[in-house]
C-alpha cells in the first residue's frame, strides 16, 4: 500500500545522539571491531581482537573504548583480561536511528493516530469480498505491496484471516481499503502473534485511510489478546514503512533477497509492534 504521512522534525537531542553513533563508526577499524565482537556472542578479549584485526593491543584498546562510550559494546574484567561483548540493544537501536534520520520513523505511541472523520472502519462483511479482492489486485499491480502475483481466492483468505481481526474502510458507503491479521504459527506459544496486511484502493491513497485502518487494527489486537503484530514490507515502499512506524511498529531488520517476484530477488523489512497491554 502507499500513503502520505507527515512526520515531526527530528528532535535536537536525538540528532545529537545519532550523530555520535555515526561519528564513532566513521573509523573503519571500529567497524571491523564491532563486526568481530558481534560475531562472538560469548564475548572476546581485547588481545584476541587485536590479533584478529592485525593491530596493536593499545590501538585495539583505544578503539574498543570509543565503541563502549557510545554503548555499542560492553566491557567486563576477568582478572587482568578485558572481555568485550556486543550490546544487543544496538542491533535494533542503530537501525531505528537510520530510519529516523531517513524520515521513516515517527515517535512511538501506545495507540496510533485516528484517521480522518470521513473514513469509517468496520468489520468485514460477506458483501465486502468483491471489493476486498479488487483492492488486493490493485495492490499487487503496484509491484511493491506483496510477493503475490495473483489474488488469492476468497476461501483461502477467509480460512487464513483471524476472526475479529479483519476490517474494511468506507468513504460514502464505498469500501476503499482493508486490513486483516493472520496467525504466524499453529503452535500454542505463538497464539498471540499475528502477521498483518493493509491495502488501500487505487485513487484513495494519501487520504488517511491506511492510518484509520491501522488505528482499528492495533486497538483490536490489544483488546483481543494479540501481543505481537508483525509485517514484511518492501524497502521501496517507504510510505507504508512510515505509516506503520507511526502506528508503533519498529524495524527488526532487513531480510536480504528473501524471495523472488517476477524473477527478481527482493529484500523485505521485517517490522513488529508489541502490545503495551502485555
């Protein structure tokens, strides 16, 4: 789907923090060090890092301290030896900083903003299926909405989508968008995790319909006991990424060349939203 989202200016304190991260990694040796530490989950000594990178131990210690200052790594003493471990939070924090600088990340909130007054969101009814399938086809035609190249039939979608988590948006009685959630696994431990989809009709994008659908989607998930929503979005679909981030989703990572569409390998951005209720 595509939409238009106006984001607030980047806060000065956030800009200062992100700049310190980027400045730290402007030194190639630190990039190599961080990679070596991240590839050693149990931790690695400064001496081993120096040998691995072919640099002196004093040089290695200097750069490790710089990484620790911005909290990319943690340091702990074991006798006279310093062990370096990666700060797992930076694995998500740093990608989100990039998203924020590039205008893809709005401030998170427990509840996403509501849509325009002229958009009504209600539960999907039997009479809506023709419109839902048509809008699905319009999304497929953009080339940046899904790996699907043909519209799934009604029965397969009806069997996959969770009851109570399928909605349509209307303007003046016309269905102009839909959202639905599907279970990610049949295992009981993942009963509260769902994969989401949002589509807006051609000619109606950029009018706040996606925002209205996500508002209802998230509220229903929180009320219905879903503790995690996730979605995979093509990185080219920047408007959809911004829309989801504004609804409280965060970037988990990029899955490179995960599948082909029309014979071309494509990446996807994996995003997720955790319910504040749980």
